[in-house]
């Protein structure tokens, strides 16, 4: 692993950042399922 060059480390860093961002986005989506909906006044019919 120490024999990696600059290009390999760049791709590895980019891969870790993208996977982390996808994980944070997935966590955000899961949290939306359990979040209380905002109470909006209903329009009269």
C-alpha cells in the first residue's frame, strides 16, 4: 500500500469521499422516514 503513487492516492481519496457522501445521503433519507411531518394548516374545502 505504501507503493501507491499520487494518482492512486487521488483516486482512493476520491472514492472514500464519494462513498462517504453517499452514506451521509442514505442516512439523511432514512432519518426522513422517522421525522415528524410539519403541521400545515389544511385548506378548507
